[in-house]
C-alpha cells in the first residue's frame, strides 16, 4: 500500500452503481495511478478470469512515411499507436486488419504483409493483448476521421520522426526491431 494520490481520487471517483467491469477497470487504474490500498480479493479473482485480447495493427506506408494515430489509452494518457483494433469473433486476423484500418483512417488495404506479433502484458493494470502487425502500402495521403471516435488525430511520419513521439510500447518496439 502506498501514499494516497488525492488528485487522482478527485479526478477518478468510482462510478455510482458501477458495473463489475467498471469496478475492475477502476481498480486496475487505481493500482497503477495511486495504489493507496490493495485490490479487493473479489475484484482480483474476477481480474484473473479475464482473457488476453487478440488485436491487429496495420502499419500503412506511403512514400517513406508511416501512418500513426494518437489515442487516449488506459490511464488517460495520449500515445501514438499503429492504427488497428480488436479481432471480432468469426473474423480472420487479415479481415480484422483491413476492417480496422478502414474504420480508423478510411484507407482500404488491398494487400497485407505480415510483419510480426508482439504481446503486451501488464497484469497490474489488467491488460493483456496479443498484437499481430501487418504492413500495407497506399498512394493516398488523405485520412478520414475515425468512425468510432477513438482516434484524436492521425498523421504521416518518417521512422526517425515516429521514434521521437510518445509511442505506445508495442509501436516503439515495432519501429526499433522490425521496420527497416
């Protein structure tokens, strides 16, 4: 148990009549941002029942630049990410990749090349994903607004520019280890 983060508590009260998922998320955020008390055993047990999420990321390339999106992620912080999202039940990872890049940016990926996969595990934050990264090329520079409203902005960057951004861990790994 740590010292109370009053500022965090004032900004992040437990929702009234919180659902179990809201309670789990609140406690996961609390453990990361404050941790003034331990997670209740009942909530811990429910956290252990959760399964990893299967997600895709599509690194879209255009004339030496890569398309990245800025989103607010867990903990309320903004990061630049490789556009993508969750694989839906009954959908192949390639279908999910094409759907997600289109939903988030309006780009229609015709050909996909598998790049790598990366696990992102942070059990203390109740977060576990397996990310399958693909690459596609496009001639279009125009980016449409995200239909789901999660993307704050999307822009094109060189690898060098991208590595100077506040990238989410998996995107930083991708640019350092995979992108030539």
